[in-house]
C-alpha cells in the first residue's frame, strides 16, 4: 500500500510517500514560498536532495507539481497516480469535534471549517490541501489526522480556563494543545523501545523545537499539555513568549499602542529565545553566543531550560509521579545542553542522568539516564508523518 502524506501550511506543502509494506519512505520533500515568484520544491530521494524552481500561485498548483515530480522526470517513483492508495493530511485544529483521525468527507470538511476561527492561519491551508487533492484525484480516499486530537482526553479541570463559563460554551475558549501527533507517536514508541506497556505508566513527553510543548501521558492517554487555545501558551519557544501574565499583555498594549494584530506579532514572532537574546531563535546560535560571552544568550538558555524543568515538575505532581521522561523535536533530539539543563536539579524526584550518554546522543533512540535512576530518561526521535500514514492505512 502506497500512502502520500501532505502537510499544508499557509505558504508551503511538505510531503512524504510511504510504502506501508515495510513502512519505508520512498521519497519526500516540500514546496516553499507558494504565492511568490521564487517558489521552489526540494526533493529527497535515495539520500540526496534536489531543488527545482517554478512559480506556484496557490496550493492546487503546488499539489499538481508534487504529483508531477512523483510520476515523471528524473525523480519519478510512480508510473502514474493510480499507484497511490490514499492521502493522509496533517490537520491542525480539530476543536472538540475531532478526538481521533477520520476519513475526510464533505460533512467532515464542513465541521472542520467551523474550527477556522481557532487556527486562522493553519486550518484554511489544510482545507486548500484537501481540496487540491480532491480536484486532481476525486476518487482517492483521504484521511485527516488532527494535531489537537491526542489531547482531547484531558479532564475538564485541566483544559478549562478560569474565565466566565459562557465563553467556553459560546466560543470554545479552552486549552486544546498541539503537537498531538508527535506526542502520541513518541509516547507509544518509547513503550515499544523500553519493552513496557503504557498501562500503569506515567510518561512526560517533551517536544522541544522552534515550537515546543510538553504533555503528561498516563496509561497511554494525555491528561495535560502545555499549549492552550493557541500554540502560544506554555514553554518559551524560538520566537514565542510562552506563558505570560495577561496583565502584562494589556499593559504592553497601552504602553506600545498595539492593536490585537500588533500584540500577536510581538508575542508570536518577536519574543522567545530571539526576543530575550536579541540574537537568534535557533538554539544552536544561542549556544554559539554563550561561547562568545554573550550574556543575553546565557539568560535565554537558562530561561528556556528552566521553563521546561518547571513543566516536568508540574506534570509529575499532576500524575502522582513519573516513570519516563522523553525528549523529542529538533532541539530535544539534538541538543544535549537542553536535556541537561531541563533535568538538572530533578534528582529529588528520582532523575539521575548519565552525563556521557546524554552528551553523545544526537537524534537516536537512547536511554540517557543512569542505570540506578528511578526515572528513565530517553531520546525518542519523532515521526509525525509515519503516524499520519499509519492512521491513514488503518482507515482505508
């Protein structure tokens, strides 16, 4: 069975073609700068990357280009599109309506569109991707896998905000959480890796990248997560502030004369590591800045790791303890400094790291804790695309 996975953003489309017989990636890549004259596609095939340029005005043309690359030219891997059995889509915000992956029908798409207010940049782009495939391959089965779905098992006392209740009922204002497909994949995979069952286990999954979130997973189900109504809440991220006093928000609006758009730009695009360090949103640049004696880079790193550590402690308390802590995502998988900084000082709750193992690990499945640690700490590289492909296979 061959499944194409699509992840459509506002100006990009990422893709991966899977052979589900052995779960291998046949080819992958993505289009960037859709709507601009210098848009391009990157194709990954047989361990090599190839780049081609072409003006792509909108998503239907982008999907068409991906189909062309898959079936013709130097990087073709299919004889024709009929070799595709299904298409799986990353869908960002499913609200309360979608708590699991579903086959995409006109009725489902209508319900999904009702969630657009909750993710005005992402959901419309997801819809464009589905419509583009429908226009080009009207008969092919399509499946939606929702970023928010895994977190729908949170209890009401964890997902509610202490606002007037009618705001929840009328506008759906509550905590939803994101990165759910990643948290679901790694929380399942770590159990397979360690040879344990999810039942009875308390797992804290740390997805640490330019966007970052943490989830508390008990008995295989999410009971809390750090992101909220939007991906802004929670951890300090590359350019996002994470948690901030709401009073500070209104204070800044008055002092800086910001409207809601200006405030959103400040908190989402000018804050986080980039805002504090005044250097970069990339953790690698932060580390280079520290090595060069940049004190603001040091402060950004310490704030970043401290926030992760606080959430780990919170979720251990929420679950009555923790058995496994895992790190995933770009920085979580590759930067030992993040893992060390986020776990240092947690010895009181049974966390004891193996310094050498942690510093040697880069983007590989590994146990990073010492043999006598009461809590197992792991690195588990995420694979959201495979999770989408598996859900698509199961529903087709």
